[in-house]
């Protein structure tokens, strides 16, 4: 079957009137819609009205996280560092701003100018006239010897050690217990002089007899030993030396000095790989000669010890002698805390840590506290009323100055204000200048900092 198409000029002329009528109908519909809009009575919104913009358009502000002074209305790269721009709407609060302000700042926009003001949804706090009395200073430390309870046993005369009753370091001894026996030609001669004066029995020699007895006692003999020499009628060749106090016998040297400072150290005389200094033999031996004035032994009494607590520099001003302190043993945290008072703040920095040592005296009658035992001290400073106290996180330290972000009156804007800080109390810091009691500041100033160039502190008139 075949179909014949009629493409003659006459047939084309017959189709033109129908197409023209269809176009005319569409134009009529469009004019009817415009007429309905005009009759509704609602004027068109001005082109510059912010209310006409969609919320997405208002929030579409992009900035650089490293250079917040860069503001763009579309994504892109930072012209300074080349980083991708991020939306600022997630970090800043949208606040309507007049199209033209008196100073020209923020004209025609809702984002504050950099280096001046910040808008942010952060927690605000008000400065307090007093520090939190519950603030506690935590100070680690260790138990150390009380050097005032060291008793040196020195040779009052030269001689030879005949017998040694103390065999190892930290051997417990009692007051009056024998430490060693010593033979001294000098002491034997003085005993013979006493016996000679007794044999002469001359009344004129009574003063010499009294002086001879006194000299023997000054050399270390007890009154009972002098009477024993007089009763026997012959000199005592080997004389016993007794411990003046109860405690632990040890040798003087680096090990003792280390224990007094709260540190533990092995005895240098102990070969490597052998017993520790607590069971090591003493360097003094039987048959060894000692000279007059030489320290032979040392007895450390531990009925009272020290707790040496390390304080950071920021906490030193809050600690004074006489303040109560609570001592907790680190290896026995469930044991009741020891109650004591700060006895002394040592006027030197301790080692590379640049801490100050607070000395606390602790009774230790049963020897429960061991030298070198780690402890933790908790000191509650008295309430301070000078200046204004704010959270330490609110202060941003720029190196040469400190700033806080203060809320502007009747505005959510925060202004970086330079302040002068003073003492610290745990998590609080004292502001001595730059704030007023009715100010409200950001609780955590670090959240306000995108970069160092973002902050331009304003000096307060106060």
C-alpha cells in the first residue's frame, strides 16, 4: 500500500491559521496569570531585602580555618594558603546587621569583621569575687628521712675495730645496744693514769683524780665503765661503743644523702648483681683502723619522717606553712588519709621539673611509712577575695599577654579583651585587671580561636 503526501503550497496555506490561533490562546493564559498577581495586593519584595533570601543563602558564607579574615559567598580555595574554604554558618550565629552602620563595620552582612568581634554559641560565665573554696591542690611526693633524727657515731679516739656487732645496712638497733668494740692505745694510757692516781691515794691528787675520770668520760667511756676500771684495778683494753638512739644503722655517704632527699639509690660499695643495699654488708670491717673524729656509723631514727610534696609554680602562692594537708599512700589508697600540716616551703627549685618542695612532718611510731614510699598530698587553700576569679580555660595566653572573650552589652558579640592575671587556684585563675564583676565571658576561650591572627585584644579602660 502506498501513501501520497500533499506538500503543495495550497495545503501549507490552509494550516497556517490554526497555528496562529493556538499561540494566541497561550498568550491569553499568561496575561490572565499576571492579572491575578496584580489583584492580590502584595507588593514585590525589594531586591536587597534580607528576608527575601532563603536560609541557605544567608548561611552560605565560606572562610578559611587558618585565615578567618577570608570571607566568600561560595566554595573555593584560600588565596593565602590554598586550603579549602569551609562554611562559617556552622561556627557563627546569624544576626541581622543594618545595611550601613555608623562605623562602617559589617555593612551589608551578618558576619563580624575579623580582628574585632566574634559571634559564637558558647557557654558564658560571670567572674566571681572569691575563689572556689573547694579547689584542692594535688601534690605528688615521697616519704624521706628526717635528717634531724640522724645520730652520727664518730670515733673519739684513734684505734682498731676489734669486734663489729652491726653487719649490714639498715640493721635495726636499740638505744644502748653495742655497735663495736675498739682498742685504743690512747685510751689505755688514760686508764693507767687513773689507776696510778688511785694507788698513790694522795689527798692533794683529788683534783687530778677528778680530771682523769672526766677525761675518760669525754673520750667516750660511760660512768659505769670508769667504775669498772677502778674496781678491777687494771685497764680495759677493748672498749665497747653503744648506739645513742634506736633506729637503723647505716654508713654515711651518698646512699644516706639520697634517702634524706626522698630518692632511693643503691650502695656504691655493693657489686652489681648482688644483694640490695638493705642487705649489703657495711664497708667497715673488723681489724680496720679508724682515726679520731672519723664517722664510723650513723643511726637513723624513723619515729618521725618527712613527706616531701612537689608543688607547681602556679600553686606555690596558695600554700603557706601551717595549712592542713591530707596525705594518701599511693600503694594503699583505701587506707585512711594522714592528717598533717605544711611545715616548710623549701626556697629552691627541685631539679629539672622546676617545682617547689613542701615539707610535711609525719609521725611514724610503728615504722609503717617506708622511706621512698610514694604519696599524694591534697591541700585546700583558704578562700581568696582579691580580684575576680574565672575558669582557667577562659583565659587565652598569647605569650606576651592574656585575653578573655567578653560579651558586648545587649549583643551576642564577644570582644577579645586583654587582662592581667594573678594567682591560680586549681582550675581557677585570678584576674586583677581588665574585667568588671557584671561582665560575662566565654567559659572556654580556646573555642574562639581559629588562628593567631584572629585575636586583636582591646585594652579595657578599667
